[in-house]
């Protein structure tokens, strides 16, 4: 017998006879990445031979151009092949449009996943998938279980849902191999669950975009802050179309234990402050934000979280309220030093240092001198020398004037001196300027430019 994993899992879960037969012990799983091109071709041929499609439709799929398109496509999957060879799915597609139907459903297989999502799994399966998408493309199995149970508790409280026994284990087993897969992250010594295919992620995001009530339920039942900011209430990249509901507001403002976890309280307080700043549109907004920021005991966690450093950088650029600015100034070293380590382009350094001076009235020397770390100077040295290489590469393509090269070199020297007045120690390397024959490069660029004009 051959079947898709989630169908087999469902059957075993619901049949005592199948469990006694111990089918899983006799199971031979063939993962998609193990399919060779010849196996993919044979799979397509098998579906065609068993299909009730009219012969003229099959003839289109036997065309080499279409066959190659299917078996070499990144979205090749047995479900995709089954979908395009099913008479029920094709019966309303006229023959001249069938080839386009095939190509569209492989390039953007939304309808394939829609059919599986709406008709081939049950409601509790969908709840698990919807919970999982709030974490991103993958999530640790323990976090997923906790988030899923929180969603079921929410449904029980507000929508008269009856929670079955062992819901997470049974539901995950049904979905495993058909919608999600297990992977082990050796770096973190953790087990993760990820979606089986990026096209499923794309489908779920698009599907939920039109399901406002479901998105609100996902948000209101969220157990972890990451579930809010990963996809629903993103921080500074873009705006969500969904407002904070009264339930979410109450949990963010007053039910601290809901989102502020003991082992990550500093990080969680900062994220809540970010969410309130962007999405909480009430007159009493600022005191709540200040309170969350004051609850942060140790800002050292910032050095280990590049995503939050980026968000903090954006936050310092956008915030205008004097009370928040005053707080940031009072914590200038704790807040600004992690950002300095995160900047990886000299132009970004220029903008950020200008922001410190103009907006926050910060003496940059005080920040730099307060950090007894050679690593900060090593970092700015690396960024500066990367800029030297970037400028030299640019000059090699555009210049035909040695004096322009010399002037650019002097400008970089002056730029380094400005940084040194701030207290940065830069071990600059200008050798790339002297390793090239600028006269020869200039003549080649001049000749190429004039030849192109003649053309």
C-alpha cells in the first residue's frame, strides 16, 4: 500500500486494528529530497496512467517541455502532481488553458494547498498550523506545544471548543510528513518543527490575510510575544491591518505574567514597549512604555539578539516623545553601545553618530570611552577598512583622473580623523590605494567611455 503520511497517520490514530497491526514498524518513508529525476518522472507517469483525464489533456502532460517543467520544478510534490491530474480539478478547464493551469499551479500552488487545508484535514489540525505560522517558518517543538495548548484553551473559553485527550501529540502525528517535518538543530541541541514546503508558508500567510477573525484569535490566544511580532504586529518594517483588541491590550498592559517570562523578562519588556509604541493609540500610552523600559534590569541581552538591536536602532530614529528620549539618554551606554556593534557600514556609523549628537545631545566620547573593550575599536577598524576597499573598487570602475583618486584618499583620511576625535582607535589600511596603477586604469576608463559614446 502507498499513501501520503498524514492520511496513514490519521487512519492509524482512528483504528485499533491498524495500531495492533503495527503498520508504522513496517513503514518505508521516501522523503521528497530523495526522489531522483527518473523517480519523479515515473511518479508523474503513474498518476497519468491512473488518471481519468481525457487523452488530449494527458497528451499535453506528455509533451517534453511540460514534463521537464514539472519534474524539475522546485514545487514538485506528489500532491501537486495529483492535483493537476485529477479530473475533478480539471473538468472546468478548457483544453487551450490546461497548460497554463499546470504552470500556474506549480509556480504558485495556492489552490493545491487550499484544497488540502480545507478538505483533507480537520479543524484541530488547522488550529495547529495556524498557531505554527505565528512563530514563523519553524519553531521548537516545546514552544509549539505550549502555543497550541494556549490556543485550545482560548477556544474552550470563548468558543465552546471541547479539547480532546492528548491533542498536541495526536495532531502533530497526523500532520507530520504531509504538512510539517521534524528537524534537529545541533547548534541549539533542540528539536524543531518546520513547514514541509515554502509554498505552504506562502499559502497560509495569504489565506490568513483574508481571515480577520482567525488572525485576531491567533493573536489573542498567543502565549509567546514572538507569536505577536513575528508576523502579526511587526515592529518597524511595516504596519499591520489589525488593531490591538481589548483582550490583547489588557494582557500587554496589566497581565505581565502572560507575556513577560521569568527567564527572558528583560527582552520581553523591551518587545512589549515596542508593540505599545507602535500599536497602542491611547492618551496614556507613554507612562506604560516608560514603565516597561524601566523594568529592564540588564541590557546585556541586546548583544546576543541582532534582530532586537536592529529594532532598537529603528526605535531611536523614530521616537519623538520627550519622556522616552529622556529615558534613552539616561541609559545611553546600555542602549547605544549594542547598536554600535551592530552597524556594519561606515555610512550607517555616520548617520547614527549624527543622530546621537543632534537628537539625543550625547557626547560620543563619553559613550566610546565608557566601553573598556578593544573589540569596539576592532569593529570600527573593520568597518572603516571595508569602506576603503569599497571606494577603491568604485574608483577602479569610474575614474580616469589620478587627482580624483588622491582627493578621495584624502577625504577618507579626514573621515578617519573625525572618528578619532570621538575616541575611536582605527588601524586603517589604505594599501588598496597603492596597489593599482591609476594612470593605466584612468586611460582604460577614458577610452571605454569615449568608445561607448561613439557607439
